[in-house]
C-alpha cells in the first residue's frame, strides 16, 4: 500500500512536494513548479498556508527506514 510521506533525502524545504510527487509517481520538479505557479498567480497566502498544513499533516519518513516501493521503482528505471 502506498503511503504519503515526506522523504528525508529529497527536500528543498520540508519534503512536501517530493512526497506528493513520489505518491503520484511523477517528477518532484513538476509538483514544485505547479506549486510555485499556484502561489505566483495570486494565491500566495493560500499556497503558503497549504504548504504549512501539508508539512504538519504529512508524516516524515522514519529514520533508518527505506521506502522499499520507491527504491524498487528507481532500480527498475535505472536498468
């Protein structure tokens, strides 16, 4: 079962966009750009508030625990 978590290894601020991207199986840059566009198009307060709420609600990846599903997917893509 897929879990939405904030990874420790791929963050810019808190890992929210990276966690969402992993959950949706897309590139984290896409999520970051969409979030930035949302904020720049006049929804700055909403965008920042949503990010802070997501930061609080999405659990952080546990230390020493590897997201096995994501690791297996990376290995397949590398071959």
